[in-house]
């Protein structure tokens, strides 16, 4: 089984995000970037499937600026086999990303597309679902367990009421949740090996995809700062304060 893992280059989750002074977006200049944590989980799961003899090849795909090569190299150092970078400097919307991934799927013919449920920058949670719809493939979203079988995969999903297990006939799209696994650290020998693994560099035009924006960001603002709390002496005083704030009527 060949597995394709799309990954995204995002602001590192340890970095305090700052809004641009003109409120048009998030400040990215001189900011540490890394792989989207949900995508890192997807790569780890693909590697585990390969180690279990269920997968034969893992392809890491990223759509973004030239710097996204570093993100792909991280995946290769973890254990993926090769990478594809679709270079595009502007922000990418989920629909455009899904269209590019569909074209790559048609070229590579993977049996599974395994990706994070969402990116921590846009938090859209759309690309996996859009891709499955475009391909006409079954999908298992928010996976907390993935068990591959012969021609199928069982995906345990995290839903509002608890856990739900679905059986998907391959090929299929699976999106990963936080509790699926804990990604490994890349060892120094594997980091060195990753430098020799191939990365094909493409453009959206190579796949005939129009990346023009269809959504307009009106304004980006930081959330309001929390006000300091107060200590009350009694329940009566608490109720009085809540009425003053309009919480109680």
C-alpha cells in the first residue's frame, strides 16, 4: 500500500502569535516555522503502518513556499521515502489545496491519503473532507485509531458522544486527531539520510490548478485581554456582581 501524507508549514506551536499592525493577518517575518502538529501525527501513523508491513511507500506532499522543503525534510527524517513540493508563495485556501492533492493522487495512485484533521493556523478542518468528495473516496475523520486490513481500514473516530468505528474500503482518506499517536523524534543518522532522499519540485500550473483566492479576510484581531478577577465575601455579593455585569437578570 502506498500512502500519501500532505503536510503544512505553519508557525511553530510554541511561538506566541502576533497580529500585523495593519490587521491583515498574522506576522510571519522572522518567526520560527515548523510542521503542523496534526500532520506530524499523520506521518508517524504512516510510518507505523509501514513498520507493520501494511505500507510499502510513504510520500510527503506540501503546498507552500520554498521553505516548505524543510518541512518535507522533517517528514523524510522521520521515515518517509520521498517528497513532493508544490511551490506557491501566497496563502493557499483549502479548496485549492484539495484540487492540487487530487491531481497528485491521480499521478501517484496511493491507496490512502493520511493527513492532519486541520492546520493550527487557519483551523479550517476542510481539506481532507473536500479531497475525499472530489476523489469519490470514503473518509474517516478525527481518527484516534487506524487498523489496516486487506483492502480496507478500520478507523476509530472521536465524536461528540464518544468513539465511533467505521470500516472504509481502500482507497480512502483518513484525517488524524491528537490522540492517535505520539510522533517520534528524528535521529541524527535519519536526518542525514533525509538530505539524500528525493524531493520533486512542482508548481500549481503543472497540475492545471488555479490558486486564485476566493475568500477575503476582512480583519484579523487579537482576542481581548482578560480582566482581573475579584474576590467576593458571600454568595449574595457574587449574585449582585453578576447582575451588575449582566450575566444574571
